[in-house]
C-alpha cells in the first residue's frame, strides 16, 4: 500500500490523541484498529476526569486535543470535585454516555484532514538496520497486518491498551481478549521482544454491570450533578441539558463473608494471576482482605448513558466466578434483585517497562517507534490521552527535524507523569494524583489554558478558533485586573479584599457590576480567574522561586554520549541506574530511584569538566 508519515496502532484514548495531533500537524497519518466502531470505547468506568485526571483533561484541551470536547458533548452528569477545598485541588469529573462518547470521538476523527482509518490487526513492526560506526541499531519502516497488508511510514506509535497477549479472567475461566467480545493482539508482543524490548505483565479489572430496572432505589443515597455544570473544554459553552442521577450504596458483613468464603476461586488469590494490579484501585477481594477491619465499602451505581439499561457498579471490581458475583451483588442494599448483564473480570496484558523509553515516548532501541498509554504501565483514560498527544507531536517533530516536545513538571500534570515514568518506571499500573505534583498550586484546572494554550499554538495544535477564544478570555481577564488594581472596597485596595478567604465569586460579581466597565455576566469566567489568581498570588510566587531553582538543575543537559559506567567516582548502583534510564538533564537524574544527592554532586562535577564541554556549569 502507499506510504504514510505516521502509523498509530490502536483506537483507544492514547491512539485518538496521537492520531489527532499528528494529523493536525500535517503528517499523513493512518490509525489501524481492530474495529472502527470500537474507536473511543470506554473499556471500564464510563467517566472522564477526577483528582489529578481532570486537570490533565484540561491540559489536553488547552494544547488542542480531543478529550475535553468529547466529554462535554457526551457527559450526562458533571461535578467539580473538592469544591470544599481550595481551587488548587478542584477537579472536574463527568459521567459519560458510553455510546455518545465514542460517537463524538469518531465524528471528530472522521472529519480530520490527513487522517485515514484502517481496520486490521498489526502483527509486526517492520524495521531496517542503521549502522553508526561499530554499532547497529534499527529504524522503523512500517507495519505488517495479520492479513498480509504492509503499510510504510517513518514513525509508528503503539497504543494497544490492554490488548497485547491479553487474557481475561472470571473465576477459573480464562479467555483471550483485552475486552469482552474483542480478541487479543498476539503477534505484536513477540515482535517487540525480537527488537530487543523487555516486556512485563500487568493486571487491571472491571466490576459487574447490572440492569437499571432491577435496582431498588428506595433507601439508596442519591448523588446529583452540579446545578451549574462546568465544562472541560475551554471552547465549550453553557451545558444546560438534563443530568442523570447516580446512586450510592455499601457492601456489608454478609458481602465480605461471601468474598472470604470464595477467595480460593479468585484468580488473584488462587495463583492463576501472577501480575500486579493497580494499588490505588483495588478489587473488592483486595479491599476485604487488606482492610479487614472496615465494616463496609462504598459502591457507586453509575448509569452508562441517558437511555442505556446498563449501570456500572463502581467500587466492586472483581474477577470472582460469575455465580459468586451474583450472590455478592445481591447481598448489597438496593441490589437484592439485581440482574447482572455483564460480570466483572480481570485482564492481564503485556506492557513495556519505561526504562526503555525516552521522555519523548520513543523507544531507545528503535528509532521512530513510540509507545503511549497502558503499554507504558499506566492506568486510566486521561493518562493514556496525555501520552498519546505527546507521542503524536514528537513523532511529527522527529520527522521534520523540530525540537522535541517536552513538558516540565512545573508546566503540566502531563509533564509530571512522563517524568515519573522515565525516572521511576512503574511496577504496577501508574495513576495520576495531585499529590504527585510538587507545584500543584500552579498546576490548577482553572488555569490550564493560561499555562498551555500558547504552547499548543507554538507547536501548531491550537487552531485559529481556539486561539481567538483564548485571546478574548485573556483580554477580559486583563480588563477585570485593571478594575481591581484601581478599585477600592471600604477604602482599602480591592486586591487586598480579594485575597480574603471569605470573598466569593458572587461577591466579586456584584462589586464588579457596580464599578466595572463591562458586562458582569459576560465576564464571569474572567472574574473567577482573577479571584483565584488573587487568592493564590503569594503561594504561587513562592513556588515560582522554587521553580527557578528547579530550572537551573533542569538546564544542565547530560550529553547522550556520556558513559556512566566509566565514571568511577559514582557508586555502582548509581552507574547502573543512570545507564539504564539515561536521563536528559541533571534534574531528571536527581529523581531516579536509587540516586542520592552525593551521586548528583559527583555527576555535576564530571559534567563541568572541559572535555565534556560543560566547563561553565
């Protein structure tokens, strides 16, 4: 077949953003997926966002990605988490109409110039040798599909999710596949190993889905969305459609007794599954064993759509046999007559430990081969989408000779995640939390556009419409700031008044309506931005000083030719870890597991030696 610039393997959340980014940057891009109808499908929870994750969705949107727009179209319940705390940890979250979300994504991709979609299973990444002196490496040339078709390209982005050599477990029953009704990708794992990559195994899980009409809602705790839905995308307008109600119930002593009684039939406890699952999203079996003193665990009953009969039982992820799941579910209040439409299951899959991957998400062994999403050991739609966008941009940049696209830890949660992956390769599925970010007062959901829209414009992902909307908003923000700088409240500067913890957006709105020179309703988003910025001004300034110190370490580049094994002043463990990870900067080296401050001092001195060209360090 004809040549392409970039091939994206997989149509999940990482593949979507990778293909979208590459195509929008002008690369001839093809997405290869098992089924066109499965693109954008939500394998697990029908929701987007949450703590740390919602901030990343806002970042993806500010950079010009897809996810925020799609969830704003398909959301059925919107909530801003942590409203009782400060804006630094506010996090948007939305339940999605499962079919509607996939439909929104597919519609956007179908209208994307430079993007072609092909159905098929990739069996082989094709390469050619590259000789550099005495060393021979490989460079990507394309892929071969299971039906024999070959596609040529200068870069390949692998976003296979949980499908590589995947195996689903429900009790003692094992079925090849990465999602119910969808086959595993078998050949690709072996080919990656043949190229010299080391693979590992991870595990994730999903809870049962039950029929909405079989639930007894009397006595359950209702959970409603916010009265005023806050969209994810900075381009979305008012979301005023009706929202669905979710419900809360709890496991109990009888539920826990049933689980303990059948632990020998749970694959994680029978020895059938050896791989590690996500510590922060444990199965109900793990919860009962690890937290034996807890009398109950919360269960969120989340509808999968406006008209979908399926309800997702968030909180009881399980791989127990189907008959045990039925007993377990019916032991829970409100679910005494529940009809299980789809039992929960665990899935094991191959991943590529990230000591083999650069922060730009291309592999160290094969030029032009990029990895994004769960293949890198992460968990979650949002984490996958962030990686996909970065991989798509960097694949294009490498092909056209532009500088790598790297977000720092101080710039974005996406930057925190990628730095974590390469300096501390995960041995269990990686999940984003606000606590992972040192500069979370600066990495807020509300200011993602201020942090990243100009970055997205510079790399070419932010189109004219988004750029115009951003400039209009920032113009309104500056107008409000001018009024605040010049205004008084009870004879004192308005800026001081804004910093008080008891001043709300409604109070600012009323005050601005009385003294401002614009429409207070139309400028409300700008008012909220100015209010939040004012309350955090002192904290952010202190963080900026910390970031300046951090930037000095990050500015000291480590030449790629440095042979850490020959730096005798370093400890053996330090030489091994530095050689394994191959950090780009001294700052990145300082965050590698097993590297201590003394090692960094030694490395700093070595880099300052004139023969390395760093005598000015």
